[in-house]
């Protein structure tokens, strides 16, 4: 995912970060699900994504934004995971 760090705070506040991430996760989760692999736990994957986003920032992300960012990441992962888990696995 390409993160627009200049607009990250606004993207988190208006939900566009969550929606973009959710759409990307759905694609990846479908591939895993259709291959028979288990989807990662939402909390585990969310922590990994948050760490990657934080490391990519030119300056440290403030604690308030980091908290809200993690909540948005967790919501995106849970929504994508729930959507894909509810889809039937096509026969191979």
C-alpha cells in the first residue's frame, strides 16, 4: 500500500485510508483463501501493518495519530477478513 504521509491524518480521519487498505486486503485475502491457506488473525496483521506504516514515515508519527491509525488498520483488516471468510471457496 502506498501511504500518502502528507495527508495521512486527513485520510485516517475521513476513512479513506481504511477503505483503501480494506480493498487491497480483500484482494490478498481472496488469494490466500482460495488456495486453502488460513487468513492471519486481524490483531496480528494489524500490528504488522501499523509497524510498516510507522517505519515508512519521514518523522515519527504522533501518539494520537498512531492510536487512530492502528484502529483504522484493525477495522480494515477485520472487515476484509470477514468479507472473504464469508465467500465460498471455489472448487479446484
